C-alpha cells in the first residue's frame, strides 16, 4: 500500500505515526521526557545502543529509539544521497517495540498466570475424565455405534473452536447437530409411531430456528420475531396466550393421569363379596336358643365389617383416595396445578400490562381493568406473585413426593397404571419452572415454550397419549426404540443438543450486546446487585434451564428404579463436556492473546463459557442434582 509513495512522503507518514505513538507512550508513562529536536540535531553522530543503555527502562528505551529515528530522518532530509531505508527501518523498529509494550501494558497479560490456569483446568478435566470413565465406562461408550454421533460432535467442536466463525455463528453448529440427531433417529426408526413423532419434532424445531435470527453475520436478516413485533403484534399476543393455555392444559392432563390410582385388580369383586356374605344362612342347627342368638349376633357383626370394608373399597375404586397420605397427595396435586395456572396468568398479565399488549389486542381500558383484577395492582407485585407461586409450587411438589412415598404407591411395579416417584417429581419440576421462565423471557418468545413442550412430549408416546386420549401411564407401554443396527442416537444426547441450541433459539448469541437486561428488573423495586444478577442469568439461560428440567424427565423415563445413578452419570458427562470446552477455549485465548479479534470475539465467548460452567452447570445443575439425589435418598428411607 505504501509502495506508491516517494521516500519523502513515506518518511513523513512514518514520522506522523511515530509521533502519535510516542504521545501514547508518554501519556501511559509520565516519567518519560519529551523529545527536544535541538538535542536530536546536536547528537546526530553519537552512536547510541538503546537496548544496552536502557535495558531495564522500557519508557526511556522507546524515547531513545524515537530520537534515533528522528535523527536518521533529519540526516536524509539534509544530506544528499543519504540512505532513506535506514530511517524507515528505525521508525519501524520504534513502532514495533512501542506496539508490543503498549499491548502488554493495556491488556495486562500475565502469561505465567494464564499457563497456570490452563494447568489447573487440565488437571480438573483429567479428574472428570477418570470419574466419567469409572461411572460410565468410556471405552464401552465409544465402542457403541449409538454414541458415535456424540463422538463426532466432540471432534468437530474441538477442531473448530479456534476459529472466530464458530464463535460468531455457534448457533449454526448446534442447529446442525440437533437436526443431525433427529435425522438419524428418523432413518433408524423401527416403528411408524416413532418415525412420525421424530418427523414432527424436526418440523417444530425448524420453526423454532426461524423464530430469532441470531449470530453476527446474518443478525440483520428477517425472522419471525421481526414480523411479530412490527406487523403482526396482535397475533404475537394471541400466540402468547394460546401457548400459555397449551402448556397449562397439557400439565393439567398430565397431573390427572400421572399420579397413582389403585389398580382395579387390587380392589375387585366388592359387590359380589357383599352379596355373598349378605345371604341369609339356610343351615339348620339343633342347638339351644342361647347358642343360636350368639351365632346370629356374630354373623351380623362379621357381615357389618364386610359391608363397611366393601363400601370403603368401592369409594377407593372410584375416588382413588384410600389413606390419609393419599388424600393429602390429591390435595397437593390440586394446589400445584392451581399455583402453576395462576403463575402463568400473572406472567401473561405482566407482559400485557408492561408492553401495552392489551391495546394491541383491541381491548378497551374498562375491559382490561376488569381482567387486571385477577393480579395485584402494582406491576412489580405481579412479578413477585409469580416468584411466590413458583416457590410455593416447589414446596407443594416436594410435599407430593413425600406423601406419595409414605402412601405406599411407589410405582415400582411395571404393571401399575402410574408413573414412578422420580418420573412424577421430574415432571412436576418442569411444570413448576415454566411460568417463571415465561415471565423472564421476551413476549415474542413465550410461544417458543409451547414448541419446546411439544418437542419434549414427542420423545415419549405416553406423553402424547395422555394429551390426546383418556388413558393411563403404563410403564411397559413405551420403550426406547433402538432402531436398526444400533445407530439410533439416544434421547439423552438429543436433549443435550437441544439444551445448547435453545440458548440461541431464544435470540441469544456469544456477543455481550445480546444480553437481555429488560427482564432482569422484573419485580425489583430498587437496585440489588445479587438479585438482578440472578434474574439476568435466568432470563438469558431460560431455554437451557427448561431443557435441563426436560432432560431430568428423560433420564427418569429411561431407568426409573435407578434414577439417582442415572442423574449422577449424566451430570458427570455434562461437566466433562464443559471442562473440555473450557480447556480448549483457554488454550485458544492464550495463544491468540494478540489477535485482532481477541477482545471483540474471543473474550466475550470466554465470559459466556464461564457463565455456562459456573452459573448453569455448577450452580444450577450440580447443586440442583445433589439436592435431587439427596432428597430421593431420604425418601427411600421412609
């Protein structure tokens, strides 16, 4: 680019650049004195080795090199036939040294500390590898053809993590692998029902992909969000209302048929037994009157006990309530359903009032005031009501698990028309957090949770049948379709891909500009760093948190009798993935610390990686998983 300029013009450009850079050096280090041109002219012939004279003083070393460059430039301008290349070389020598010094000063890189951090991360990753190898048997894991897609996912991520394109467009990576897992499940389906459900999952996820255009290269492209917020605002609020209704109706039907009802085989023949014992005796006995009276009283007493027992069984048969624990369980289920429904209503009211959605729906102020009576008058209290309902619903779900464990209906018998304790509690957890995540999401993303719910339900035919038909939960009715030749990816791996992809489906990216701060103050009357930080995390990781609860349900479906072991193995595998990703990314940012995109691309991605590891996996999944496993261990000691 500079080849078209003459020697004099080139030296002038370099002089201006060096002057500006020396000004930055002096601003950064006030002890460096200014350059006096008279001193430069008076010492033109004095040979000075700046590196040897100012070996331990970087500021004066740079000043010396700048003066030597100016001296060489002065000689070229005042001496005919002087070597201009020597002056150019001195300018470049000064500017390269100044650039390195300023980059190191402004960035504050401590290479020794960075290498030590990589070492500690590597040790932790090795420990997780040994733990996972012991619990899962990694060699058998890699030997199974069903897990080869997961191996390919790890290899491709490791090969691409050093590229800025992956970081800027990482959502494309996860979208690709979600669709790949679903395509493999589709082509390896061995039943028509499984094939149809997988095909519908692919279609729904394609709609979810188009909901929010994220990333950096195509962030300006039109998406469904754009049309919902501009042209079809009324339709956006109708979709939000229908989505909330869809999720709550599905939860309601799930709650009705999910919990234990005494098997009819266990309470059979009560009427026949009553009639048999109610027949008058035709036997004749030749005994005294006293003996006959005693026998008649005894038969009446026994007959009365049989009738009472039979009546109790008839009531149990048609109401499903037999003991005090079961009555409390039914009450807890009803409280849980009511709290989830009311929390969803308050979440919708919050968004409609805050964003003037009732005007977009065409409601007048008087009608909206009537509707608004169902929630607290203050907008901040509406959000707090959702928080309170979520907390109380969690307590109600815990109480339901406790009463269910004490009632004797643990659901371990595969023939029982009920889910196991673990399955019911996992689905209760998913139902409880859904209204909270709707509250902290953007209004146009509320409908996405209905897509998530449908995609999740399609993993198990029982969940679909409970929605469409009046049926019951039969443990043997649904088994994982292993497909043809063992190539079918498991539900757990597919849900893991959906978990990571959902972060981008809701409009997030690896850029700090995509952080949603608007909902981080929902229900907060004054600034509180800790509370706002928690709400900010939940608002931006709403999709992964939802799919984490859905993954817990999928794990409980696979091995209901060993849920604690399955959850522990899954957590170890997920942490191994995140540890490997953090290790690779740490190596990349250390090696590319002087790269042009280190602060605009790699540094924000590293912050997001810390958020994933610390906030999501360590705090949310690990502590939640420990509480989950510990709680069920205590319930098993009932």
